[in-house]
C-alpha cells in the first residue's frame, strides 16, 4: 500500500509515522508514505494557500489551485489509481470495519484541511470520500491522518510482533477488548482472576469472550445491538449479566 498525504505540515506527518508500529511497518516495506505540501504549488512570493470566504465571516478557506495541483502530483507519483480521502468532521465515521475496507486499497491520498476548511468545489471535483475520526474539531487534518495511517499499518501482515494481536483488538469482532493483566512487582498476582492463572486455555478463551461481551454491554451497548450473537456468545453474555446484576451496589 502507498499513502500520499497532502498537508501544510509534512514534517508533522513524517515525524508521527517514524515511530512504533508505523515506523517498523515502513522499514519492513509493508507500506510506503509520501507527503505533498500545497505551498510548493503556489505561484506568488508569499506561497498563499488560503483566501477570504465568499459571504464574509471569520477565518480563511483553503484555495482550490494549490490543493488540486498537489493532489494531482501525488496521484501521478505512482502508476496505480489512488482514492482521495479528505479528513473532515463532516465525513463518514472511521470504524474498524472502515479501516479494513480502506486497507484493501492499493493507494490512498489523504487530504488534510486547515483554517475554516477547503473550498467546496475542490471537494466536489477531487475528493472521493470524506472521513471523520470523531465528532469534534481539530486544528487540522494531520492528527486525523496520523490516526488513519496507524490504524491501516496495524492491519498489514508482518507489522505486529504477534499476528494474533490485531484479531484480538477492540472492535476487531465488533466487541470491546477484555481486561488484561501482567506481573507486577508491587502487586504480584493480586486481583488477577484465577482462570488466567489456571493454564486452561479453553477456559481462558471463554472468560475473555465473556468479559468482552460484558464490557461492551456496559460501555458500548450500541455496538452489542449490532451483533447477532451465536449460541456460545449468548450463553456467556447471559452469565455475565446475571453475575453483574447480582452484585451488591453501593
């Protein structure tokens, strides 16, 4: 996969992509990253990329021409067709399912907005889809692009130390993840459920699934409502709910 990011702050995107899993994925050749600065496609001495909006109002709007030229240069940098995504709070909500869908693309161009946004005509002519990482506003699309790049990198085979890690993450199967524990110098194994110390892998798998179902019910019931539970999941969920409701409340 190749990712091209159109941004006024290429140094931010490059720095964020050089560490951790994303950095290792690039070193292993699992995906390629390039950045494109719209200021490099301006023609005035001030390298102007913004202008006042029609109709007045506060703030500035990113201009069409530098963005369009940067996008076209990014597309022309490799022979494969590229899908252009605009990171925008008005876009489709980014979910793990959406990340998996995007991970099947050979090339993506990620467009990062700034100021009050981007001229709507540029979006209509050059953007294939708008994507949002949440219902809030950031100073620009670079953080959102970094989030998407990280999520995509994790799905590349060979990016994670353990190939099963991605399959066990929250949202991978529509559920939140179960609780995790490790050895502690100060606490030892205090508070660690006995089943996790039993060595019974079948029992541990059932406990983890049961906790994932219960945690999703408690914290994100909207997710659980979207899942058609199989017989085992229904049984474990019913057990969790009975045990939870039987606990004394303060």
